[in-house]
């Protein structure tokens, strides 16, 4: 795997279509979504549409702009995502 950015605690990599379930799980948490959608979870369709937009961003900007998955180094677990502009 190629990492976009790595710190002692976090590794960031490109979000892929294989991350659909991770994003769905994250966006199903009302505490995560409280400031984004007033607690309303994202649907699977919305996640798929978001992944399509993210993929286009990576293609258009050759990976220099876009959304990146954050992975905890110690556990390898998905923590969330970052948008770099």
C-alpha cells in the first residue's frame, strides 16, 4: 500500500471503493453526523455517490487534492477521513 502521509500515530491513504462499509459504519454514528446532518445517517446510495466523487477528484488532480482515509498506526484501524484542498 502507498501512503499519502504518515505520522507516528496516523497513516493516510487514498480512499477506495473497498472502503464503502467503513464509511457507511462511520456515517451511521449519530455522534459523528450530529454537526453534518443533525444526526441523520448517510445511506448506502449516498456513500456510493460520495465514493464516485472522491474517485473523480483523485483522477482529476492526480492525487494532489482529495479525500484520504486515516488509519491508526498502532492498530491498523480506520479512524475516519481528511479532505485536503
